């Protein structure tokens, strides 16, 4: 993969897009329907998006992005690293890394002594291992093409005023796992279109990568660390549907003489099989330290009922929860439907809602 030219094929007016690699034998474009010239499924540079089978690419325009680098098996990517997202296909740039604790219930389930008690969803002991994630910026040009599969305004903050329910988002800010990074280089001094790119990063051709952090980025990271920090990641697979949950504490607000604690949680659904399935329902159980247990049922998630297929295997979204207690737990299931009309439930790994006891200042968003 090293030394190959990364190109993008975009079709104006549709949501189909793909990648192709140009090697010594000339361009090898991907086709929407597969066949000759199409990379095998194991090639993580393959990304195809379409709303329906009718959206075949016509009049493709290949745009050179840069030169692929060999993905790192060990170590971390540095601030300023350009990349393509291996799942959602967007262009991005690394701002800084996070060291998270990954609680993978699939790994835990292979040990017989840690088998889960069917009577208690959260009864299985799972030990966390260190895993690297990155705070990144998404190229604004790619946001319209990924909005049906991943929210581009998923990183939210509590507003700095008396409205305890007011939230605001920073568009094009995301968290990316190390294995989702497909690194590349570019000779463009502004390769990513985002309003914060030049405010956070400075071009320096003597460095590798040639984009270094400005003082504004370091100040913003330090000031917003409690509200940006990614600490725990929870993962579990049921019938080849993998659910990954990342909770974030957002802060506390006072409302009607009581304290209200807020969390954001990001969920990714991934179909690890070739069969097409569709998310139909969600079922949440929310336990608060105050002793309350709430049940939430509803159609789909964030107003959608996404289809997970071989061509579009993943869907990612964020939502929020508030408690009148400083901690709690959440767990539940997603109900999926197969093409034959049968249903099956996919477990959502239980995760804790913990607050920062030492919080002193509210989140400051883009202020520094």
C-alpha cells in the first residue's frame, strides 16, 4: 500500500463514492457493482456509498488525495497525520491521541470461568486493556457523503448558561480508533477543509507529518480535557453484529434546586457478516445511583432504522442521557430484522456513567 496514490471518485448529485489506487500498472478504479478491477473485501481502502442500487456512478471524476503510507501496527500517529477512515471513508487529520480502556466482552467470553450468567446481563467480569483513539477533524467536503452513516456533529457540549438542557456541537469533530486510520501524505499545505484546521495546525515542511500543533490547539485541549477525554470503550458482538459504546461525561447543571448530570454516548453498529439486516427497535435500561431504574423503548435510533450490509456495514451515532445522580449504568438491546422478516436481539454492552468529582469550570467549547 505504501507509495500508492490515493484517489477519490465522487459523483455529483448522488451519495455514491469510492476509492481507487494507482500503482505501477496504472489506475485500478473500484466499480459500484464489483467485478473486474475491484479490490477484495479485505482491502480496507475500499469504500462504497450509495442510497440504492440505481445510483450507479456515471461521469466519475478522480481527485488525487495524496500518497498512502503503511499503517502503523505499533506506536501512535502524531498530531497532523492525514488519514482516510477505513470504515466511513472520509478524509481527516489527527489532532491528538487518547489512551482508553477497552472492555471487550467477546474476548472475555472465551474464558469458561467468566461465562455470563443469563439471568444478569452485566454479570460477566471484563478486564480492560489499553487502546489508542484519536481526536480528529473531518474534511467538510466529505460530511455530506457520510451523514447517512455517521453523524458529523456528534461531539456535543453543555452550553455555558443557565439553560440546563442547552447543547451545542462542534461540526466535523470525531473520535477514531487506531485501526480505523489509513495514513497518507499530501503536498497540499491545506489538505483538509475545516474551519479549525489552520487555527489548530501550522504547516512545517521540515516535520513529518508536516503539520504541527499551534498553541491554540494545546490551549483548547488543556481547557476542554475533562469534556473531551475518552476513557472507557465497551464492545460486544451478538450474531455477528458488533456494538461499540463510548460514554463521555459532559458536566453538571442545576435545575429546579437539584443537580442534573449529563453524559453523551457514542455507539457504532457493525455487521461482521454478509447478510443484510436492519435495525428496528432499541430497548434501554438506565439505572441511577439514586435508586431509580428507567426503561426506554422505541423505533430505531436518532430517527433512523439503518440497514447494515456488506457494502455499508456500519452505522454510528451519538445520543445523550441525564440523571439526578452523579453516576449510574446503562445496558440494553437492539432488535434487528432479517430479509425473511425474522428478528433477533443484539446486546448492548453495559457501561458505567461516571462524573468528574473535581470539576470546577464548565466546558468552554471553542474558547481559549
